C-alpha cells in the first residue's frame, strides 16, 4: 500500500513537472513571437528611413535641376 501511495505521488509530481515544462515552452514561444514582432518593427523603421532618404535625395535633385535651369535661362556660365 505504501508503495502504491509513493507511486501515485511520483506520478503526480511527474505530471506537475510536465505541466511546468509545457508552460515554459509556451512562454518561450511567446518570447519568440515578441522577438519576431520587434524585428518586423525594426525592418519597418529601416524602410521608412530609406524612404525619407530617397525623398531627401529627390528634393536635392529637383533643387539642383531648378538651379541649373535658372542659370541656363539667365545665361550664367556653369563651370
């Protein structure tokens, strides 16, 4: 009888350990998901930064073109 009681206790502890392992696995998966979300947000931020650089370069190009056209219109020599 005592052996049966000890076996049942051991089985209960094993089930508790299994439950804790499953909880730890679930938390690990949640952490992985959050990491992937953070990576996605970082990539979005990088993409927005590149868009901003592209717009800035477009602005500079347009300004330079306007300046060149003005010089040509006024007959100013470009070195």
